[in-house]
């Protein structure tokens, strides 16, 4: 590479020298022979009898076709076998593209998915470290909604603002039943409830995902694994549970506890936009994997 570059510089200097210096046959003939010798291994059908202006043409042709062409083509990573075509500079491929970890093959098209941000309104859920569970749940749910819609799903949000789903002042049972009703009356294919966890032991952190007691854990497993993969959170696994929205739901359902607001570090992550995006991406990946297998 550097050898070729150096050689082409020398030849360019020779071209300039030839163009600026009055040419005689005695100069031209030996130079022509040198060039023919240089080019012999790569150029076929060379006209050994041409002199004068023919020499300049050969110089230009040799320098640009045989040396500069291949050198420029190195950057394009193209074949150097055909050197007669103009060199086309194409942009280098981007190196910032993140590898795609899932096969989103349109499996979500036509699917009706209910996204349920836990709590809201007068019920903020777990509150610690300047983080309100209901805010985290809503922020991640809205990101998940956008990703699901982009993947072709029809999304029903149980709430998309900071409010209760049943009329304010209703019982907790009525509030939770209102969320299930949205899934069942719309014949949803999936119900996914988003929550944040808390524990008196502030050292506890990590994501865990629940499934209805006695029913399949496949959806919960896919979501848990995908969330952990995207976020790097501690994998606290899956578990059967008797939460109201799982227990009374005829729609395939899961409940994600994204992390612990009682843990200072995880609370800060749950508060951050970039971490919320990772969680939403993880949940989406898990849902896609689930539908690919079921
Ligand atoms: Zn909750």
C-alpha cells in the first residue's frame, strides 16, 4: 500500500517533468521502455511502438488506472480487477448500528395488546428516593406503546396520563377490574402490567416478572430474559403470583417489576429516560419472542 503510493508519487513527478520538459526521442524511448517493463505484468496489448504524446497517455493511464485506481478502491473494499471504470466513492458503513437481537418478522401485526401502567392518580404505588412508581410505570408503558405500534400491533392503554382507570374514589378491586375489563371486552391477545418494586432491604435490586398461578410461564420468561439482556439488571427470575390483574384475567398476562425504587442506584436508573427506553425495548423483545414461539 505505502509502496504503491510512493511509486505513484514518483510517477506523477515523472509526468509533470515530462509535460514541462521539451520531449525528444532519445529521452522518450528509454522512459517508454521503463514504463512498459513496469506495466508488463498487469497491462496486456501494450503498444511498444508509440512515442511522444503516446508516452504521456501511457503515463497518465498507468498512474491513474493501475495505481491510483486500486489505491482509491481499497477504501471502497471493491474488486480491483476492473480498473477502467471511474472510481466511485461510497460512504463507509456506519459502525454505530447496534446489532439486532430479535427477529421482528411482523409477528405483532394484527395483535391486540393491552399495556397497563400500574397505579396512577391518587395511588402513586411505591415511593422512594424521589421516585414515584406510577411515574416510572407510565413512562416505560408509553415507550412500550410506541414500539409495539411501530411493530404493527394495536395497543390499548389502560391509562396514558397520571390518573386512575376506574372513577377516582373507586375501590381497589374496581380499579383493577376496570383494567382487566379493557383486555377482555376488546378480545386482547395479551395483557402486560408494568410496575416498580420496593423492599425494606435497600440493597435489593433487579427485575422480576410474574405469571398467573397455575398458568404458563412462557410469556413471563421471555419478557424477564429480554429485559435483563437489554438493561443488565439483576435477574431475579420469574414467579407465579395471585395478583388481581393476573388471577382474574382470561387474557394471557404477565406483570413486570422493572426494578426497586427502594434501592438508590436502581431508583436513579428507573428515573432516567435512557434506562426506561432499554426496559421498554426489552419488554418488546420478549413479547416478539413469545409470539414467535406461541
Ligand atoms: Zn405496583
